[in-house]
C-alpha cells in the first residue's frame, strides 16, 4: 500500500525517546528510517536494563524495541575516521537528518548543518537537545527527568502538601518528538514547494514551556505562580479520583470523575438516589461545592468504595457524566476503545519474540499508520544500507568490515 | 521571510482541548481564523483574568492558547451560518474541530459534506476517545482521558490516589498530535491532490507518554506502579526528586556512559564542601551499574547525596550543574522560568502588544529555524489572542462576502 513517506529516507543519530519517537511517525507512514548506531556508544535505551551476561545483550532492551519498530540500523564506529567518512556519505545521500546528541557532537564529526549544507544546499535537518543549540546553558546535560523539572511540569504535578512528582514518563520525552515530527514534516512540505532546505533547533525545555503558556502568562499578567493542586480544578467540583472496590487480587481500583457544572451535579445527585448529604442547596453551585470539597469527596468515596470501578464508570457515562475507570498499563490491552482503534500492533523480534508496539493517535482516512517490522538489531541493516542503498562496492565494504569500522 | 506554513488557511472551530493546535499552526505562519459562536467560546469567561477583569477578552487560558489567530463569530447551527461556513471551508486548507462525533455531520458540516465542497480540505477532529468505537460518544476531559491511558495510574505517591498535573497535559499532547497530522496531510496532498480526515483521540495520545511501558506490560507483566518522587529499577527503588535547601531538584543515581562523568563531578562538588565520604570518593565509577545496586547500597548513596542537596539552593545547584555538566535540575516555577538566562539568550520570551497599548511577556518560538544563507523562517507569535468577533467583517470581506451579505447575516443573528 502506498503511504505518505514511501520515498523518504531519514538518517537518525542519537537515542532515547525524544529523537527516535519523532522519526517513528515517518517510519509508520512508509519512510525508511536508518539509525546510525555503534557498539562502543550504544543508545542508552539499549543499556537501561543491561547487565553483563544478559541474554540477547544490547538487542534485549524492551524500551528500545518498542520505540524503534519499523526502523533500520547501521553500525558505524564513529571513533574511527573511516566511520565518520561513511556516516558523511550517508548524510549527504539521505533526504533529511534527525539528531538528538548534545550540542557540538555532530560538529566534531563534520556532520553539522553548517558543514553539510555546503554540499547539500536543500538539506533538511533537525537537532533536538535539552536546552537548544545556543545560549549559555546549551551544554547542560539532561534526560527527560531534568527536562520535566526545567520546563515546570514537575512543580505542577503532585499534591500541594508533598514534594512534586512530575507526570509519569518524563514528559519532555513525549512532547518533544511530537514537536519534532511536526517541525520536520512542515520543513519537508516547504521544501517540496520552494526547493529550500532548513535547519531546525528544537529545545526540549522550550517546547515544554510553550505547552505551559497558561502558567507563564498567569505569572506575567498577574504575578500568580500556579501550584500543585492534586486532582482538583479551579473551575469544577467534585473533580478527582475516587477509590472503588479493590480487585480480587488486592490491587487498588480507582474512578476518575469530573463534574464540570451545576447541571452535571444535579445529574450526579439523581444518579446517587438523592442522598441527604448531596441534596443540600449549598452544593447546587460550584462555589458551594468548592467550599465543602473535602466533605464532598469523603462522602463520594464512601459510595465508590463499594462499587466496581469499570461498571460504575459505564453507568455514570450512561447517565451523561464525564467518568472513566483508571486503567493500569496491563488494562490498556483489553481496553475496547484502544482495541477498536488498533492502538497496539504485534511485531516479531529476533530476541524479544512477538511483542506489542504502539501506533500514534492519528487515524487518517486514506493513509493510516502501519506497523510492518520489529526494531532492528544493532547493525542489522548495515550491509543492506551500504551495499544496496548507498551502492558501496563489495571491496570497500569488505575493507571497512576488516578494519572494524562497521560495529 | 515567511514561516513554514505561510499561505495555509486554517478554520479553527475548537474548544479548549484544541486551542493549542491552532496556536502552533499560527505561530508557524498559517492564517488561522478562530470561529466562535456569537456569545464567544466559554473559555473567554473562565478565570483567572488578566488584572481580574472578566470582559470576555482577558481570560488567561484564552490569551495563552489563542495567539496568532484572528477571530470571527458565526453561528453554524443556523442554516445561513452553515452555508457561510461551507463557503469559508471552500477556500480553506484545514479545518480543526473538537465537537462530539456526529455533531458537525448533523449540522451539514461533517467530513462528507466538507470534502464534497472542497476535496483538498484537511479536516482534523480532536476528541477524547475518537470518532468511532464503543466509547466514541462518551464524555471526556483531561482527567478522564489520562485516567484511561495508564499514565495517571503511574503518577503520584503510592499511598494516595493517582494524581495529575494542574494544567491539562492531554490537550497539549493531543493538539501537537493534530499538528503532526496536518503537516503529514499537507505532504500527502502534494501527491494525491486530496485532503484527508484525521481522527485524533486524546486517550490514544496519552498512551505514548508512558514511554514504551504500555507495550512492555505485555512482555514483562509490569502493570505499572506509582513511585512518587522515586523510580523503580529492577532490584531497587531510587530517588528521582530530592529536597534541597529551598525547593526540589531532579537527579538520578543511574549510570551508563552519558551519566557517570556527571556522578564523578557531583562527588567532587560534595568533597569541596567536605560532604563526601571516603567510600564515595574512592568508589570505582567505571564499574558502576545502577541495575546491580541492592536497596541497601542505594540507601547509603542516597543518604549522602540527599544530605548534601539539603545544604544548597536550587540556584546554587543549577549554576554548578551548568558549569560542570552535572545532570541535576531544579523543579522550577513560572517565576524562575521567566528569569532564565538561557531563555533570555535565545530571546524566547517576547512582548506581545495588545490593542489597549499594553503588552504581556509570553513564550515565543518553540524552535529556531534557519536556512543555508542564515535567513530564518521564523516561528513566532504573530499577534495577540483576538478579541471576541474582532475580525468578523475583515475575514468575511476578504473571503468574498459582500457588504449586503454580511448585513443580512448579522440581521439574522448569525454573526451575533
């Protein structure tokens, strides 16, 4: 089946989530995404759970496997000058380049935009590091945990009387790839129309801060510093999580419920059978409910504690209310809506076996995302890419192998 | 120079979950027209307000997420309003919408009708659960979609309920996903000549932020657990967010080639302050592997690092981190972000002018773009968020409506 990026080749340097998840969007729509990797400096996701003697070694990393499905891997030792030369030929041959090393790494190899663009005037290239390529703190090193802290998400997530926790999954690692895919695709679209290339410098921290514009504007306009507020809302009450009957094996189960306005509240009161605590006229307005929110949450919890969370969510939705069962990660694989949308697909990996991988959240009327292969083993596609795509001679390829360049 | 999306015409029918998408497209140079019901979007009347003034044009959420847009009022639930919207859609490249599935179709403005009128049009629907499927007609909002995504289950302290961010993270994720879709559909349209309907679900969009662990639960059996300020390794639980003298810092005891040099320098920093034990100073960091640490070893390390952090402020720690490449960061607020030297050097914040002559400092470009000659294709806030109906006449005239047509529509109450 023909897809949007069937003719596109992306060369990828770097690792983790922030860079590689971005190129997955393109790979899922037909692009050939080639990761340049090495055994000397493996992607840190390949090392996340690594211990000496691990069966499958660097290819046994589940994180890497899930995030890099549909891609290819070329092994190049960048500590060898011949390796750098091969990487440069790939860079000039590919349609675009994505990298998320610390600033300066690409330049050290002569693979930075300023150098490459002299030989490839219409080059499209994106760099995605924590703080951007310029400024006094550009070399500050960090992963998503630091990005989440510096962009303000940590401070805003958690309970007001406790330390901040940050959204699970270090959020700049999931926001950045979306920015990067958007920016890269828009630059490619522009190139098809104008013939001009572009260099994109995406700072993961800045992307996160733009998302939190509401917090920044509240400070600029009114001097207000937004704080953690648990699950409560400034505009709605009750708005939170309510513990339900535990799972038979003892696991906690929770319901999320958002009562957005006074009409919702009236519906909820009827749903509950108009108990004495709920019919008080003072609770009919959002201000009244906010004033008694502690007590309200206690009363509601006493009810939900005896209920099955999934059944209760279904009944509340049937009554027209905004409610959902809290899914744990295992529950997602049985979620009717995710199944309907084909969120998870299966791929066959030489070390990990048959395993799920995810598709993105956009369904296209003509060109849906397709999962067609598992993540590559380190260097799995070196011969194919160099010999068949780059059309390197057999003798040169052999000599690179003999010199230990391709590992 | 023009932005990457300059020349792209967008009709933005969204409510709050989609505000951010239109803003990003506008910041990239697209011509974004916000279409609101005559009374205005409800978010205009939701506090807090700039200076505490609730006049429909000063709500913080509105001002923050509707930059780079013009605004018209148009009641598309009336037949004359629907026809006017179809006429606008005939000249547009993109429609963004967040109605419950079926609502636009019932008004004669569904994908089929829009596609028939303008085959090149790209329609992006952002909803909590998606256009079809068993939950398509469910209500949903930030709290409930994150609850259903697995992300909430894993966020927060183990002894309390799962907990969310004070701002609606799923709306940002979903809007970014919509923007990816728009750019992909524009590329696709170059090949096929046709637009597509994109069905974005906030629920799905919040599964990816679990960073592979949703898929991995099938492989490892790990259904996810809340660890609060901690992180679960295979053999131990390790602190990730630490109290310091005046707040909190994010720091991990994890190793690997990218992290070990920073750990070594952190110990030097502690030693300069007389707070590194002999055991820490003589540790063989080359052999350090966080996956092999026992809980007792983690606790011993944590006691030393934790005691040291408590003697330093967030600013002291971050200054040292920038100087010495230490992988540690303060959990900062809007106040510190507004004062950042790094952001100032990149001219990240801009003063956005407002019609009354005042201005506000707002976050600007989400990336810097340059071409080979050093010329930029700027991403920037093109204009302040629009006042209610500010551009109704301007946009309608520009799109070919005569003065008589506009007068007639206004008399019928279609324009408010």
